[in-house]
C-alpha cells in the first residue's frame, strides 16, 4: 500500500503538466506582398491547443491576444509593412512579414512635343521603385547627346533637327516620347525658267550679219552696227558732196562747204565714240536679252530619288536595323543598353509600318563594331488587326531576367532539371510566375509558390518529389520558404509532363502549355492554313483568330502569347 502511495505522489506532477504539440510552428500570409493598403490572409499550423499568443508590429487590432486553435486562417487589413508573429509557451515562435511595395514608376517628359523648326528640347525623367541594375537612354534616329547609360532621375537638353523618338529603360519599364519637328517654312517656289528667245524672219537682209531668222538681241546688235556703218557711209558721201561744192563755189560758198565737211566728220566721230564708250563701260549695254511675252516656257523634270540606306552606326550603344515599308528607307534604331534595345526592337516588331531586319548588336567603347544577326521573321498571316498583331512569336520578348530575390532559386533549378525542363527554362518560369518569390500567389489565390502551382496539379507529382501522402498541399504550404525546394521540384515535373503532350519540346510551346494548359498546344482550326515558328501546324495559342476567315480576334490566349515570348527570352538570356 505504501508503495502505491509513493508511486502516485511521484507520478502526479507528470499528469499535471499540460500536453503541448511537438510539431513545428509556422505562419504564412497570402499574398506575400502588397502594392498598397489591402488585406492579407494569415494561415498558421502547429500551435498548441492553449497558451499561444499572437502579435503584430506595428500593432494590428485584429492580430493580438490568444491564438485561437491549433491551425486556422484569418484575413487582416494592413496599410504599412507589417510583421505578424505567433508564440507558444514552450518556446516555439514563428513570424511572417508582409511588405507593402509600391509599384515602380518611370516617367519621361519633354519640354515641348512639337518644334516649329530645328531646336533644343529638355527631357526630364524620374524612376521610383526598387533598385534596378541600371538605366539606359536611346533614340531613333540616334542623338549622341541622349544615347547612353543614365541615372534614375535627371534632365538633359538635346538638339533636335528631325522628328525623333526618345526612350529610357529602368528595369522592365521603358517609356518613350516623340518630339515632332514640323520644319522651317517651305522655301518659295523656284522662278519659272527663262523663256526661250523669240526669233523673227527678216523680209530682206540688213547687211552681212542680219539675214534669215534672228532673235531680238541679234537684231538690235546688228542694227547698231548697221547704223554705225550707214553713218560712216553717209559721212563719206557728205564729205564728197561738200568737197565738190567747195571746188565750184565762190569764196562764201567755199566757207559753207567746209563747214558741211566738218559736220559730217563730227557726226561720224560721235557715232564711233558712242559705241566705244558704251563698250568700255560694260559690254552688256550693247547686248539685249529681252524675251518677248507669249512664248512658251520649258520646265526641267526632276529625277525621282529611290530609297535611302543609313550607314551602319559606329558610335557607342546598341542598335538594330529596320526598313520603313512606305518609303523603303533602311534605318537603325538605337538604345543605350542591350535590354533597352531589345525592348525598343520589340515595339518596332509590333509596328506594321516597319520591318525589323536584324537583332540588337552593341558597339562597346574601344572595341570593334558589333555584328548584327538577321531577325527571324514572323510567319505570314492575313486578317483583321488584333491586339497582338505584329508581335513576333518566333523571338523572345525582352525584359529584365533577374532581380535580387532570384539567386536563391538557381541551385534548386539545377537540382531538379532534366529532360525538357532545363535549368534555364525553370529559372525563366520562376521569374515569370512569381518574380522569384516576390509574388507567391496567382490566379486569384488558386495557385502558389515560386512556380505558381495549383494544389490539385501539385498532388499529381508529389511522389516524384518525395512529399509524403500525409502532407496536405495547399497554396499556403507551397508559398512557405521552407517548402520552396519541393515547390520547384513539382513545377519542374509539370514542365516535363507538358513537354510530353502535343506541346513537344519547343520552348515557346512548353511555356504556353504551362501557362495556358496543354490544350493551348492543340492544332488550331482557325489558322489551319498557316505555319508556326517550328514549321508545324499553328497551335491554338499562336493563332490570333477565332474563325477561319480571320475576322474575329482570339483574345483568350493574349496573356499566354506574352508569357511564352518572355520565357523564351529569359531562357536564352538567363540573368541568374
């Protein structure tokens, strides 16, 4: 009996100790970040049935006091970056921080949008948002004072002589503005060409120089010579007549005859002196180019000029070649960085008035000029203009392929790569889906994790990733940093599965199937007569139309078209 009493006394403290869960305590929030004031859904798992508390910093009236239940969810509004914590008496603590990150903005404003004549424009720009690797400026045509690397904020005055498009890129933002130069007033029209000289046919020749048809100038010049000649002849005749009179006259008659002779000589000298004086002052006084009215004029035809080709740029910067369809002129677009050049080239590809002929190439300081590669033309098709008409699905759509959160996923992508799911493709999908873990939920909260997997899809591949059947896969579970490696494994398995469907191993098709579902890769009936980038039949995600007549746009896959080309670019240009 004493033994039983002693055992009861020693055992009593153990029965008085309350039972607590030994499982790990965790808390997560959906969404993982906000761009402004909003609500976040908090989920916690593993708390003891009693004795656990919750707190927020800064304080939040809906998250404080005793934590209700072992697990649960609660929607909490926040207006500033907030850290939510849970703590149990046995030393278990967990917390999650929900940052409010305003969206990045980049503005570019010229002092004037229209110049009446060549002049100077002041361009002001300002970037606000998370730090970016760098900014760059570009213009078309190239203006050296503007093109090049740039600070996030500033202004600069540049000379503008022709209509110019200015652009600046910081991260994924790339605004542009166009300054139009209307030009100086048009010059006055050139005077009409001089009329051809008129000709006249003489009834009878006037000396040896005036015979047949002559111009007025020839007639006046000939008459001047003819009159001087007549004056000379008349002077000689008068001298002879007056000489005869002087020989047969009386003394008084001889005096009159002598005066007559001198008058004849003086008249001849005056005629000769007049011609000599005018010819000495300016021979043009004796010429006449008078054109008579009523004579038809002649115009000189201007030979038409053909298309012009701009010389390949040799200055620093990044460039691509394009051709204006209306004029046939070949020109170069320019930007300060490779990324900015790719963004500008993508906008030109979407412009139906130009044809992009090369990819971007860069001339580096002190190095040889870059060598452009031919641009892959998009497959030809006809139909009404749709929102993404002109977008070249054969080439990647440029963007920034990394951010400060991406590096953590590089080893996970290498570990789980295999088959069509290369490390570069996995990293490109992570960047597109969650911006490398910055936005951990998608599809209105239906998918989560770095690769935005839906729990129903993730459950199909759980065994391949070593996830026990007892583990319930939820959006919250996929979004927890402790489970990122498993979430990447699940995404890689799904990429490989998509590549075994009608999507095949083409990067754009695999990305389209991952984003739009394997049905996106089914053959398109509406574009059955067209050919895709891979040379096969056009798939549903590639076809812009919902009818074979190409009169109705297929907007259902617009997001997928942008997604696939962005994944292609970052797969080919990995940033981390």
